[in-house]
C-alpha cells in the first residue's frame, strides 16, 4: 500500500510540472505541487496506522 501512495504523489508532482507555465494556470500548478507532499504524508500516516507495530 505504501508504494501506491508514493506512486500517486509522483503522478501528482509530474502533473504539476506538466501544467503549462502561464499565469492563468499558476493556481493549479501550486495546488498540485503542494498536494504531492501532502499525499506522501497522508500515505505515511495511513501506513503507520495499518501496521501492527510490536
């Protein structure tokens, strides 16, 4: 499950790079760029919650 979340974060990061560099797309680029690390953090927290640590 952890690799799926990291793959989603990578896809979101690539999508933020792929958005055209024009002023009208600036908010979309920033939103996607901030969503990538947020996705990785959410994935890590979910992984830690699901694993039964000794």
